[in-house]
């Protein structure tokens, strides 16, 4: 293996050590550590490390056809140590700023959607509802007015017919029967109570 390939492989593995350090911090930021054992967290941890191993192996495969040497592990450890010593604070601050910007952008987007889309739709629905109520009220008022206009003369005519035909005298004969039926029904209700 030539010196340039070895140097390229060492630099790639050192970069992968830095990447693993950043990935561990990112994963730690987004997962909550629980005081007791949890299967979901354990499965997530195993998947995380499998993905990291696959990424490192892919880079190693591209760098030197997947040949594993002692200096590869040393380069990984050196890259990880360099991340912890030089880049960790900077990366964690950057990660927090990016998360804050994403959260603020999300909240601002929700507010904009609410202000520009949802609130106008609510307002339009309220206006439509008010207009429908106004139209229905106006229609009912006109209908009641027309019914009163028709009903009053019709009622007078019916009362005149009622008196002229003598139906009121016929109904007076049934009033005692109706009164007794009413008293009977009331007594039955009292017995049920």
C-alpha cells in the first residue's frame, strides 16, 4: 500500500472519528436518558451504533478497499479525541443554535399560517353565519307578517261563521263532558305520582 493511500486512509478515519463524536453529541441531545432500563432506548442505541459502524466501514471501503490496519483504529481514536478537545463546545453551541432556529422557524410558520390562513377563514365563516342568520331572520319576519296579514281576516271570518252557524251552542253542550274527561285525566296523573 502506498504512502498516499495510507495518509488518505488515516485522514479519512480521523475525520470519521470527528464525525462519530459529533454524531454521539447529536444523538445524546435528541434522546432522553432514562433512569431505568427501557427497551425502546436500547433498540435506538443499537441502531445508532450499527449505522455509525456502517458509515465508518463505507468510508474505509472507499478509502482503502476495506483493509483494516492498526493505524485505522488509532486514526479513529485521534479524530474522536480531537473532536472532544477542539470541536465539542463549538459543535454543541452550533447544534443548539440550529435547533433554536428550526423551532423558531416552525413556530413562526405556524403563526403565519394561523394569521394569514386560519383566522381569515374563521372570520369569513363567522360573516357567512351572521349573513345566513340575518337572511333567515328577515325571511321568517316577512313570512310571519304575511301569515298575520292573511290569518287575521281569515280568523275574523271563521269566528263570524262559528257564531252564525251556531257551532258555539253545540260545543257548549259538550263542555261538561270535556270537563269530566279533564278531571279524570288529572286524577289519574295524581294516582301515578
